[in-house]
C-alpha cells in the first residue's frame, strides 16, 4: 500500500492509501477526490487527470514521455510541477507523495 | 429535503422524497450516478443493470483487458464502496422489461415494479449480429461485454487462427492484441478499405500497412456469406466462395442502439432515443444518455448518434444536471481514441461531408495528423501520435474555424500556434 496526500484547490486535504501498481489517477478516482476525472481511463488521451506534484516529490518520478508532455501542453494552469496522474504508477518509493489538484480540468 | 437544493428552494411545502431510476449500468449510468450526487440530488437512486457487474469501462475490452494485463477491478468506473457511500441501490444482473411513461413505473425481469420521478435510459447498444448461414456457430463471438471477453480469452492462444469480420476500430484493436499474442490473424472487411466509414483512404491505408507489417492478413472488399464447420473448427466462407479455417471468429460489424424499451413506451426514436440538448426524451421526466441517444450537436447543426466514452460521460453529466433543474446543455466536439501497437490515434470532430484532407507530417513516420475540411472549415482530425494537433484541432473545431490548408500542413508552424 502506498499513502498519497491529495490537496484540493480549496485547501481540503485527503490522505488515502492505495494498492501498489495503481496510478495516481486511479488513486484519486477510487477515493472520490474531486477535480480528477480520468475520462479515458488512463490511456493518456484526455488530460483530465492533470495534477501538480509537490516539489519534494517531483524528482522521484520517472521522467515524462513525449506523449504525456504534449497532452499537458493544453492543460489549464500547467507549470513545472504538472503531470498526468494516469502516467504515474504508485510504488513504495512514492509512499507519502503529496499531490495538488488543479482548479478544473478540460 | 430530498430534491436538488436549487430546484426546491422556492417550494414552500415539504418536499417528497424523489426517486431516480437509471436503466443500464454502463459508462453513462456510472457518470450520471456520480453527477447526481455532485449536483446535490439527495433522493433515492436505483441503478438497474442487465450485466451482473458494476459500471465499467469498455475500451480496455479490446486493449489491455483482452491482452490479460488488466484485472476486472481496474475497469470499474468507481470502486464498490462508492455506491454504498453514495446510497445507490444497485440491482445488477436485472433487466428492465417494461416502461410505463405515463404512470412513471418500470417493471423488472424478476417481476418487481418500481416507481420513479425521473428516469434515465442509459441502455447503450448491442453488437450487430451476422445474418448468414452458420451465424450460430459456437466459435463465432462478439465483443461488447466482459462476459464476451471471458468467452474469447481461452481461444487466444499463440498459433491459433483468428478471423475478424469487420475492420473498424474495435476489430483492428483486437487484431493488434491477437497478433502480439502470436495468433495468425485475418481481417475480412466488406468495404474497399478498413475504417472506411470513419477515416479517409490515406489514413485507412496507413493502418492496413501497419497491421500487415505486424503479420496480420487484411482482405478488403471481401464479404462473408456463411460460417461452416463443426464445434472443433469454423470455416468462414467469403463472397468469392473461399473458405478460411479459424479456431476463433470475432465479428465486429457495428452496434445497434438499445431502444426497445423506449419504443414500446411510445418515446420518439430514430436511430436511437431522440433527446434534446439537455438529454430529455419526448416523455416528461424521462432522460437518456450515451450510445443509445440520437441527439442534437450545435457544432455541426445536425443530429448524431455517437458511440464513445466522451459522449457517454458528457451526456451523463448533462442528464444528471437537468434532473436537478440545472441547465447544462450538451455542446461537445466528439472525440475518440484507439490504441493499436505503439500507435495512439486520437480523433476529434466528425468528418462527414469533407471535401478536402490536409496531411501534416507523413504516414511513413508513423506520426501525422489528417485534417478534414469542408469549404475551408475544419471539421475533424485523425491524429496519430500527434497529441498537440489533436488538442489544437479540438479547439478549432469547437469554434467552427475556417483555416488555410497551407497553415495546417506547414510543420514550421509549431502545432500549438495553429490556434493563434
Ligand atoms: C470493445 C470496445 C472498445 C471500445 N473502445 C473505445 C475507445 O477506445 N474510446 C471510446 O471513446 N469509446 C470506446 N468504446 C465505446 C464506449 O465503450 C461506449 O461508447 C460506451 O461504453 C457507451 O456507454 P453507455 O453507457 O452509453 O453504454 P454501455 O456502456 O454499453 O452500457 C449500457 C448498459 O445498459 C445495459 N442495459 C441495456 N438494456 C437494459 C435494460 N433493459 N435493463 C437493464 N440494463 C440494460 C447493458 O447491459 C449495458 O451494460 C468501445 C466499446 C467497445 C465495446
Ligand atoms: S486519464 Fe486520460 S489522460 Fe490520464
């Protein structure tokens, strides 16, 4: 199990625990974290799973593939901490990761 | 207080608890349940689904789930706990057999009758069946549900011979998965190219060549006139009288919308359940969403029936909002994706009636976008490994943009700037 802290745009904090191997998007959807839709189910096709990764955790993630980077180009509020939640697989190395959800998804 | 707050604030009398019944427990239904609660609906929600499983995503059925790399739990739209938390009565493995639109009641196949204030018909569709001799052959399958995949899986063994009837997206996705698993795959398509109804010839030829490179045999302009053989072997008979041996046959020849309930209840249907831009059917209190609807699309000034996750989700949201008295009219650029081998196809818009195709990039590079225009207006895009073009085009299509073909084709203009 990996612990994830989601901080919503309005400041609401949610600590969840999910099975290893699930994605950050699934962690959010399964725990009803608002603001992460995951419409395409993780196919990297919709960009409705945009999240901001806490600076302390950013370096611990595998680098983005070109597809993910491109899909993010049009995500609202994109910055250096932006990732697509569906492309990040949870593992013990990410236990405790802190993630912020954006204002809205497209 | 059991109605949506916004709809009930003006009413003085105590509000009677309302019931929403959702018929069908698929993609649109799952979204509608979540959206009803998000919109503040506080009454009773009854979710009735003919399949014995919670709402799940179908796209992986021809992709990772078929390949066996994704377990069933990961297909669920929401985890089981959600339905408890959201106080949803789930009646799964139960079908609605009758709808009385006047008395606002449904009858279930176990004999029960349930009354509703609002009803959502989210009945989706079913695979079109082959209509030829041998259509009841035990080795012939269709792919729409998890149960269908369960019936197919055992036969997906390396070396087995698979004949796919129909070269649409789903058929080609199955071909890709099966070829990777080491099956000998043949695709039979009646039209002159695969994907004939949805893409231009250049894109269709591209996908044909990709599949051929992966060892798949593609035969276009080939009809199927029958299936022979006993339970141990299927023999697919083509229009030219040829017989192709198969251990497994899967037909993917389209979808028929599930409209029987609606039709019998007197709701207006026309290649789908006819709804307005708020997903209202012709009967008061009855809504419909997803693959089963025939709905207006303002971007194309026409009525459409779509088969896509995006449409099911958006109509699920719209219908839920409308039930809560909130107008959230459906105004969407249709979009869809397909994964085959290392290729991601994202398509936005509808190319119906196009008079020009502009290519950006070349099919040889396996990364290109085909833009469809009519009278200079961008109607649609097929983007292969070109996510930025896909996203830009979606915005341009929504704005009914007229754009110079030279600009679209010019790779010196970065894709992102095409919008500017
Ligand atoms: C193999 C496959 C791959 C796909 N790939 C993609 C893709 O990559 N991208 C994409 O965007 N779309 C894809 N789609 C399409 C997408 O899955 C559908 O558009 C979507 O599921 C439609 O949702 P829906 O809720 O309208 O219908 P469904 O999900 O079909 O749900 C309808 C449900 O209603 C039930 N039902 C019907 N009648 C009754 C009744 N009388 N009583 C009770 N229950 C009833 C049915 O059993 C069914 O479970 C794919 C579909 C398939 C089959
Ligand atoms: S869920 Fe669609 S891109 Fe992540």
